């Protein structure tokens, strides 16, 4: 198990900043990266289908491929330990038997219940329009992404969510199925070389309706 830098949720939450320049000498091991991804995967998803998929761009060659697809975030690409491209899997339901089968095996739910839920969930997903599936996988993958950024802070790293990139070309550039994997966002991750700026948040009282 990797060592946490902090387990103080308030510090994690209040200290999160969008970092644009990292210490290029700091590299995150694959073991720790996988551990953080596993921790963040506790995020909720519709019928627990976990549609998030990750392209970890950490090599010089990978970053060179990604660079021309970025619009305003090339410094993050150059200095970060890695750029994590989050995709939504439009055929995530193909993992339903594995997910629900493991739930039954672990005694999380009775086998008959697991089989019934697996059948209903997979059947429904297969019938959804591409537009509806696109919404589902992007919402679920975004929930994962936010959780990952908090997990990264607990490990002593910083992140920056990035939406400014060529979404029509990123899957193809890395040899992924463009029909199956839809890009959601990119997260840079590494050890901050500069402090992130504080930013203003609108108060909840200005954004809520009571009925």
C-alpha cells in the first residue's frame, strides 16, 4: 500500500488548486498511479457500471503525440508526471457479468439478485441511444475524475482538469476505438512547482431554490 501524505479531508478539499506547472523531476510510479485509480474508483456510477477508462500519457513519445491536440495547456503536458486522458466506454455494459458476478462471489448480493440486475442493466444499456449513453458515461466519468483529484492530493500530488483539447482526434491519435471510447477530460498530475491561485466561489445561497 502506498503512503498517504495526508488523510485530513479539510486540508485536501481546501488545498486543492489547479496547477499549471509541475516539477518535471518528480515521476509517479505505476504502482502508485494504479493505487490512486483504484481508490478513486469508489466513486458512484449508474448501476455500478464504472464506464471510466484511462489513457496514462507519461512517456516523452506519448506527450509529443498529445501536445498538438492541446489548446492552452502545453506547459502541464511538458512538466507533469503524467497526463491522464479520461474516456467513457460506450460499451461498458460488456463488463456487467464480471462486476455482478464478483459481487455475488463476495457475498455482497445474492447470486439470483446479481444475475437479475446484471441482465436488466446490460439489456437496458444496449437499447439506449448513443446520445443517452454519451451522457451517462460522461457524467459517471466526471464523478470519478473529481474523486481522483482529491485522492491525488491525499498522496501529495496536484492536478489540473483540462477540457481544452481536440476531442475528435485524441482517441485515434493513440490507437483507440473512436466509436467506443469518448473523451471526457484530461487531468495533469504531478508535484506542484508553483502555488495554485485561490479562486472565488459563488455562495450557495445565491444558487439555490427552496420549495
